[in-house]
């Protein structure tokens, strides 16, 4: 009841009231805006992480706030989220799309049009990117090593949960991984390192490291030991993996042929062992030795692989005073004494060859009876068996004393069998003698022999050469390895058994250092500049050091040692020195 006032008279009146429905009230209501408090980075299971940024490739976040409504959408700046799951009015689970690295406003839009925003509510950044590769490479037992882990953008490094470093090692927060592992046998370790950046984003990577047991310094043998104890191990048992000869650690150089070995020590002493049928051990008797035995008491034998040499049944060495000494069977006058040309004549102790300016000595391998030597003035001299032009003197006549080969004064090294290879100081390669299997390397038929040095190609960067059983190999100054000739056992290293009559590169490696070739059944042995030892070809008697007798037609590493310094192949066998 209300009252209408007319002048001074109050007139009563009535107003009707109407009950409003809920629908009508809602129609006039103002949309309620959601509130966005923060967004946490999560994994795909929406477990919240400690990361403060999402990877630029996209990821997952948990949005916390209030007044969220089922069906709400989420925007990262102007880009819709890939997926949104409504948990309740205070929580949304969101899969976010790819975005460039930056901070963006985060919007939540309810179905009724209400909008909530968190300014710079989400940050994108790249995860750390690993630079350090795996595996880390081989490390030696009982030897300290270190590696600096590196990942782009990372500010700290740690061992991932559930992973363990090798015993004796540690990892600093700056990525410095170091230590000394002491074990009795080779072991490969695997562990996971986590790189973390300033936004606490992580990148895990599994690393492997193989710890090898270092070989003790000394002389080692592999392969055939049937030739009267030529291994030097006091027995006649073959070995299919490296076995140390004695306990001495001061070996300097080693030379091998089929049935004997000659070596020097750093103290200037000379040692021999193996067959002694013709007194080739230089011990004034004809009793074979199955362990290294010193020749005399001199301590002035020159050091170096080109100062000693083994022939078919004779041996030789140079002293520091430039004198040259030979002994053993003297067939074809190979002892250089202007006599002993009758087969069977022999010397059982070192006998001097005239002259005091000898610098390098090279006796022919296999069963051949000729010799080569280089004087200090760079001239090349030859003597002994001269068939097939092996002496390089333009004839087939044997010589019982040294005769100069040509007039060149720049010879550097020689390797000989029934054919000969030599390198000059200008890096050119020269061959002569028999040409079976095209071993002279000049693309000529196998029946064509040469009786004087003839250059192979035009290359001027040859540094090492060695000859074997109608196979030849050489190394260039760029570290590449080349082979040619007979390939019946895959000894040329080209993954086939095809003969080659000119040099062909073996693989693509550029760090080959030394080369030696077996004197009988063909096998190649070589070292690399990293000190590793490799072999391929015939593996009869286990000469390739693989604990089996399977031939290999490409290089395979012998063990894991990295300290091989001198190698010398015999008949299906190898002697090698570890420094």
C-alpha cells in the first residue's frame, strides 16, 4: 500500500509485485572473469617439474587460479593451446604448442566469455643441447684422465638419478669429469649425465667409456712358433693373442724373418734367438735358442729398426762407429766377404764388412740371399743373389761384396724379397726384381721383371714401404696406406681377394704410422699414430692376434693397447714392442 499526495490530501494506491525467475536473473548477471595465478611446467603425465620455462618445441603446464569453468580455452599470447583438460575450478592441465624463445601472456577464457590473464605467465626456452659425443673413447686403467662435458646453454652438470659413475671418478658441477679407474680386466662403463640450464631445463645423455688394462712395456709375440722357438718364449707353442717375451722393458728395435729374430736394447746390447742351423745367431755355435740370448758383450750396437736386419739364414747389424757386421749362411756371397759364395759356407759370429760409413741395413726376406745397405752419403749398395735383377745392377749376376746401385745419393730405405722396393729422400718410390702378381706396382704383367730401380708413379710423398709374399704395402706422408700385388688371403685389406698391380689405398684412414708384412703366408701388420696395432690377411696360427684363426680382408685392431712402437713380421707371426 502506498499513498498518493494530492495537494494536502493523501490518496491511497496499490502497486503489484511480480516474482522474478532464476533465468531472468541470470540474463542480467555480469560474466564472472577467471583469475590466473601461475603456470607450472610439467611432464607429459602433468607431474610438476622444477623447470621455469617450456621447451620451444612445446610441452605441458599446469595452470592454477580460480573460477575456471569446464570447457575453458587457453591462449599463449594469440596461439591456442594444443589441448586443455579441466580438472576443477582452480586447475587446468594444458598442452602448449611450439613457440619461439620468449615470455608470453597466458590467457584463460571461460565459455561464458570471462577472461583471465597472467602477464608474462609462460616462458619458452631451448633445452640444453649436448656437444660432447659418446662414447668417450678408451681410457687406461691406473692412469688419470679427464673430460670436460659440454652442452649448449647448460649452466651445471650432474649424474642423473639412478646412474653411477665408474669407480674412482667424479663429476664437478661445471662438467669436469675426471679420475683414475683401477681394474684388472677391460671394462666398459655406461652412465647418464644431466645438463641443466638457467631455466632448470634438463637434457640427459648416456655416455660410455671403456677402461683398458695397459700392457706392460716390453717385447710381445703373436702367431706361429714352430720355427725352433722363434717366439722367444722357451717353447714352441703358437699364440693367437699378444704374449710378453720375458720381463725386460728396455727393448729398442726388433727385426724378423722366417726362423730367427734379432733385437737391440737401449743399453746398446744385441740379442738373437730362433733357428741356428747356419750359425745365424752369432753365438759361435749351431744350437738354436728359444729365448733371447745376448751376442757377445758389446754395448755399441746402433739403435733403430734400420740398423739391424734378418735374412733367410743370416743376420746383420750396424755399430755406432759405422761398421757393418754379418753372420750366418753365406750363400751367393751374402755375407759380403768376397768369398763364401759356395752354398753351405757360413759364419757363426759377427764378421765385419769393409767400410766404416754404413748407415742402414736391409737383408732380403723369405728364402732369398741378397742384401742392401745405405751409406751415410745416401748411396745404395747391393750384394748376394742376383737372379731376376734383384740387385738392381742391370744384370742377373750374384755379388759377394757390396756394389753400388746407380749413382743416386738420396736413398732412404729398402725392403727386399725376390723383388725390391725402396724410397728416396725426395719421397719417390722405386721397385725392381721379380714381378709376380704385378707386385712391382707399375701395371705390368707378372712375368716382366726389372733389373734396375724404376719409379712407381709420380707421387713424391712416400715415407714407408715393406714387401711380403708377392704383396707390397706403403705409407705416404699424409698417413694414408696403400697396397698391391697378391691378394689371395685378402691381405691387401680391400675387403676382397682381387690382385692389384698398382697401389690402391686401404680404407680412408690418414693416421697410419708403421707397416710390416709376413714373410710367408701373407699377413699385414701396421700401427697408427695413436699407438694402436692392426692386422689383416692370413690368420693361420692365430697371427692376427684375434684369438682365432679366421682370415681378415680388412684391418682389425689387435687388443686395445695404445703404446705399440716397433713391429716386425716373421712367418705367420709378429714381434712388437710396447713402450
